[in-house]
C-alpha cells in the first residue's frame, strides 16, 4: 500500500479474489448437483434439469400420447424443458447473483 495513496493492499485483493473464485466453484458444483423440474400440459409432461441446465429426466404421462397428434406431444415436451430451464436459471441467479454482486465491492476493481 502506498502511504497516503489509498491504494488497496495487493495481498488483500489477491485473497479476496481467491475466496470469490472458491465460492464461485462451490456454487457451480452445488448447481450441478441440484435438480429442478418444469412441467407442461397440467403435469402430463415433466422435465427435470440440473441447476446448470442439464436435462436429467423426462416423464410423459400415457394420456399425453396420441399417435394421431405427435406434434402436440412434442410441443408439451419443449414447454416442459423450457419451464425446467427457467427454474434452473432462477436457481442460478439465487446462487451466483450474490457472488457477482460481491465483485463490485472489491476496492480497486473497475466494476
């Protein structure tokens, strides 16, 4: 630190950056382990994705299967996966948002 210059201590900045990197890695690991669900057609189609957006499971109620209308089933599958991914994005915001906000609190960084 430069005397009277108000510059942040480089060692402190490095420690803060390492801590934030560790916290971010832990949050990403937690997201990869956490599963969220989305559904469509009143629950006829359910999709499960990880917090990082990886599709893990898809359940289709037999009532949703109409051999004469596979387009509707496809639409329901897409809607369920999209709903699950939206839930995953919300989870990401909850887990990673506070870490990103912490970047702005580090003195000497242009955020």
